[in-house]
């Protein structure tokens, strides 16, 4: 077993004007040839700092003060800058989070890839530009860029997000490096693309025997992909071991909590585990164990002494509870005995079978089309005006007190549908009925009164709050807008308590809040007027698992308390399983399937639902080989120019000639509550029936 | 692309029509009668009336607009009221001098300002960066006419190293260039400072972009990253400013041409205004407006060349 990278006692510090901060402390881990090592942890834990340190590309105020980075036996820290530069891209490559911004927008792909090869010309001498170009093309073909030779002269913006990430991977691997560092390479992508990219990374590893350091906060991906896991917390490696060991018998309390806070269908009826407090800022790291203030097991020793790394069956953990003289509760009991496992009230099944009179929202053949603006002169000289069919004939009903999730890849029209239900977008045709009242043609003034009862939780928690207002001003704003008199202080306290924030937060400004707190303020604001309908646009986007768990618990509690109706717009299918009663799947502005969550997950009738559900990464490594995943080919087409017949047919594995001509209707399957728009839904239904039994 | 050019062409025509209309209205709005201004205080009413009708001042402004458009369609700018010569002869005899002045100034600004900005951005917070900051900010604040006067005083009056006035001897290229030096520097100074600041800011921004980090992780040399990959991105906002800049340089040239008694569009329009020679003013301003539109158009074309994301024919994609 050849060691590719060995990180030894690595110590990284950031120098700021105020103080010197310790970003990484005594980090130890090793990457063996051909292995994928997952580096997990919440944001701000120092994962990316480690990656930059290995590349020796830390920001100017960062310094490696101690330790070794042994790359195939050579300490990278001992190399000159020029020697190091030749390691980058040649021996160690890196891919980044956002493929949209990680490629240079003003140079074509060929230029960028060829320069990256020729940067190391002194080693692979006598390589001409055209040879380098051939090398680049063969790598592009390998990562699945169709017809690479004729597309290599294209610029980054001419490729879709998924293609760009493939190009990034091709650029990183074209020099056949020994180590690839992947820094959250799929977190900006849709779930179907995420599955495609992780699949590609695994295949390339198998072919090229490249070692991979995979940095992510997504435990699902780690379980799908990695051989080893390194868990990072506040700059410390708290646990390090083989994937099955870490997932099946996590040692560190933090790892245990992290795994339990991940929503999945296993914990459907229970509350998600949350970790109290938040990741400490580097400015005030606790003395002793960094996790102690958030740990229920912590004894006095945890607050005084730093734990030492303990080896339990070649599985390393940094926790006092595994020391021989530990007097407290055994670490294995962490969270098992705590009251976090309270089941929520059993949901009454009747909720799903309510009569028509209890519909909160109903849309009838709703269409929202956007036209390109081409201006007066454009019309004069007869330019063609493009049409984007964002929502194209949707009939959906949302019943009182239920949670309906709208899912689909980006570009499927789910957000537009949500906004149109609130009349934030004007429908082109069709109707929206709220509590039986048609609101499509209601005047702006009357809409205002209706809006008291329907609120939205916006996607970006911080930028959707005005930066010039304090939390208490923000919370009182809805009352001002609707001219409702309230006892200000009491109301603010009441609302803050409702969303689990202390009244100290009332005088803060949005930028002083953490992501989770800002999201809670957003929810409190939406709740202020006691609405009956809430539309939440990606309520957990950009939040760490443990923080997201808190938000999801809160949303569930609020629903039980006030009988709220939720419409959740999301592409995160894990949270749907936890919170949604029914799921509506959208594709290119059309509803392709709708039904109860569990049925949809276990017995999808539409091939798109089937593929979406199987693309979800599940945080259980034992399922990795058992589960057969259906890979969707390609990406969602542009809604400017949707395919004929069934919009899904170009990516469908059941496609027949009929599908290219006749658009399927949304039909109920054997008179159940499940509806799907597919010509072959009976056949797909029977197949999944067979698979499940 | 073709659609875009056609669109721009229509826009240009529209803007020029507006300019003509505005200029024709100006005669009626500004107090004082042009005819009596040209003829002086002792002119007879009959003579004034004759000149007024020769200048079409007794007709409504839309007649003047129509007349001017008609002239333009025949490729003429009209006839000068004082000399009876075609106006185009005056305009085109001085236009090249203004163009040479503006282009020289712009080139100076680009050749000095951009390297200054690049140096500052690649050596942030060094003492040279601070020095350049002081120089470029003070340059930005000096109006061209102040710079012109000082240069004139120092190099022409005190040191006698460079000529002060005019264009130089006819046909003598060296002399022409010597006469160009001071005016073009005076005109360029503000722009040198402005470009240095602009390029510094945008290059610093670009050097922090994720794609620069990508280039570093690929092991490209720092020189290639800075001068090839980052600079092309950083120049995009600069080009947009330069398009408008050439137009404003033409405006600045008016002062410079007056200070250095240098024949050009500025001096032509200035002299015409003084004697209320409206047809001449109108033609001069029209030509300057047209050049302004033209340079903006060229800047837009360079823009698309630098940044492939900008599509001129949006509707056709």
C-alpha cells in the first residue's frame, strides 16, 4: 500500500490584525494510492484550509507553522516555490466547488487546458501545442464531453454547469496526477448532476488509480464514494477511520450527532438530532476539547485538557471518553439516551384524504410564460421574440394542513410556480384559487389583504433581510405594512421565542446573525401575521446539516402547532422524506408526477421521479453496492425550446416512438392518489412492484 | 451581428436627428439675434432681415431641421453665411488635427495608465503602490486646462524646449509632432490617473476570482496568470470607459485648442459661437456627436472580442 500523501502534525495559523488564529491544529491523516478519502465537517471547520495548505496556496496571511506534508515521501513544505509550482497540476490537481466561476470566462477551453499541460513543459519536453491539444481532447472525451474535438474551442459559458464541472475534472486529470483534491465539487449542482459527477469521479479513480481527497459537508456523498473518512471539527481531526466503521459505529460524539442530524427516510417520524450551540469561531476557540461546549457527555476534564488521539481498532478518535481513566458516561451512549428521539405527534392519515372543500391552494391549467425583451427597434426589424415557458399548464391542489414539496432540477419551473401562487408573478393564463377564491384577476389592493394569510420564506436568508434594519424592526415590519397595531416589545419577544431565538437577538442587524439565525428570523417574519399558507423556497440551502436539522424540526413543530400548510420548493430530496406529506415533481414547467412521499420514493411511476429518487445520496455506505442507481443522461433542456411530445423523452430509458409525438396526460394510477404523466406508467409501476417484493 | 449593426445604425440616425433638432431649437431659445451679432451694431434693419432669411431664422425650427437633413442627404453641411464657402471645407480641414490630438492623448493614457495600474495591482501595499496612488489620484483631479497652462508656462515660456502655439510649419512632420507634445500630455493627464486607478481596482478584483485560483492550482507561472489570464478580464471594464472617454477627450480638446491656439474642432466651434455663426456651430457639434457615437460603437465591438459572453445579437440565439 503506497502512501501518496501523509499529513503529519499539521498546524496552520492565520495572522490577522487583532490576533493569530489557529485554523488547523495537529492534523494527521494519510491517503493511500487509489483511495478516496472524505474530509467532512461543517463550514468554518478548516476543510478548505487543509486543501489550500496541501497545494501551498494559502492566502498571504496564512502560515503553516508546524508539521509535514509528505507527498510520496518528499515534504512539500521543503520545496522551493518553483519546484512546488511544478507539483501543482502535474502531481497534485484540484477541482473546485463552483464550475460556473472556476473556469476563466474569456479564454476558450482549449487555451486553458493546453496552457495547463504546457506549464509543465520542462518535464514532458518536446510537447507541442498540437500534441497537448490531442491530450486535452482525449481527456475531454473520457469525462463524457460529446464530440470534444469540435467543442474544445468553445468558451466556458457555452457549456452547462454539469459539462463545466466535467471540463474542470478533465483539466485536473489530463496530466495524470497522483492526487486529486476535490473541494465540494458537486454542492453547486442538481442532484442528478451530482450523481453523474460522483459516478464519473469514481470511474476515473478506478481507471487511473488516482488518490482523491474529497472535501464535502454531505455525508450522503461520503457514504457513496469514499473509502476512508476524516471528520474535521474546529481545525481538529476528531475522527479518522474506514468508511463502514465510521458510519456503523461512530466513535466521536460529534460524528454521532452529525450522522443523526441527517434527514432521511429512516428518521421520518422522529425529530432530527440537533447539536446545541454552533461551531466556535476561530477567535474564541474553547480550551481543552473544542467540542466540549456542545457535547452532553463533557466532564470537567474536557474543558481543561486537550484530548489525545486514541486508536480503537485502527480507527482514530480525539475524545477523552476513550481514555483509560475516563470516569463519565461511555461515548457510545451519547445521544442514544438523550431525549432527542422524541417522536412527533403521529400524523393523522385522514389529512391526505380530505374533502375538496379543504383545499388551501388550487391551480387550474396555470401557465406562466416569460417573453424576451427585444425592444421597439427589434420589433421594427422583425427580430424573433423568444418565449420561456416557465410554468406550462399545471393543475395542483394543496390541502389544508399538509406539506407539499415541489421538486425538480433547476429550470423545472418550481420557484416560478411557488411565486405565482402568491401572485408575485402574474400568470399568463389559468387560475390560482386560494381557499376557493380565485386570485388571478384580483386587484393589487385586494391581493394585499389576502397576502396576510400567505407568506414566503425566501431562499437566501441574509440577503432577503434588509441590512439597515434590526431584527426587531424586521419582525414588526409586516404589521406596519398591513397597518395592524401590536404591542411591539411583547410581539418581538413572542416571535423570537416561537422560532427558538433569545430576545437578545432583537437589536442585532442581519449581518451579525449566523446563517441559521437569519433563516429563523426569516421564518419568524413570515409567521408574524399568522398565515395559514407558507411557501418555503429552499429552506435549508446553504446551511450545515446540524443547523438545517434545527430549521426542519422548527418547521415541523410550527405546522403541528398552528396547522400551517406548507409548499416546499427544494431540490434537496433528503429533506422531503423528512417533512413532506406529498411530493409534486416538475420537469420543464410541467407536473410529471404527484403523490404521497413514501409511495413516490418506493414506487415511482414516472421515469423522471424514478431517476431523481435514485440519485439521492444516502448516508449509509452499506447501500452503496446494493442499490442500483439509475443515471440520468444529460441535463434538463432549455425551457425556450422544449422537446416535442413528452418533454422528458430525450433522457428517458423507456422512450418509444409514441413519446416523441404525443405529450402524456397526468393520469391517476389504478385510481390511487398517485398521478403521473407517462405513457408507460403502468409498466413502470409493475416493474417497481416486482423490484420491491 | 448584422442585426446588431442595423440596430446601432438606426440608433445613430435617431441620436443625430435629436442633436440637429436641439441645435435648431437653440437659436430660438438663446437670447440675442445672430444676424445682428454677425453684422454688428450699425447694420440696417433691411440688411439684418436679409441675413436672417439667408440663415432661415425667419422660418420655424422644423424647417431648419428638414433643410439640414436634406443637405446631409446630399452629402453637404450647408454654406457658411460669412464666407459663402461650404461649411464642410472648414470642418474637414481642422477635423484631422482634433482626431490626432485625441488619439495621441488616448494612446498616452493607455500606454502609461494601464501599466501603472497593473504594477500597483500586482504589488499591492508596496511603497511603489502608494506612490502611484498619490500620483494617479492627483492626476485625476487636474483639469486639462490647468495642466495645459502649467505645461505651457514650464516648457514653452520658462524652458523654451517646446513650442507653445499652433500646428507648426506646414509639411514638417517633426515640427508637427513637437507642437503635439504639450497639448496631448495636458489632455492625457486626467486619463492617465483615471485609468491607473481603474485598472488597479479591476485587476485586484480579478486576481481574487475563483478562476485565477484554478490557474494557480494548475501550476501556471505567475507571469502567465497575471498578464494573460487575469489582465484580459480586467481590461473589459476599462474598454467600456475608454469608449466614452474618447468622446469626452474631444470635449476636453476644446479647452486645449484654445489654450494652445491649435486649429481643430474645438477652436472652430468656439469661434463660431462667439460670432453666433449658428450653421457652423450646428455642423461642428453634429460631427463631434457622430464621432462620439462611432467610438462607442467601436468600443462595443472590442468588448465582444474581449468577452465572448457578450452576444450582440441576443434575440437570435
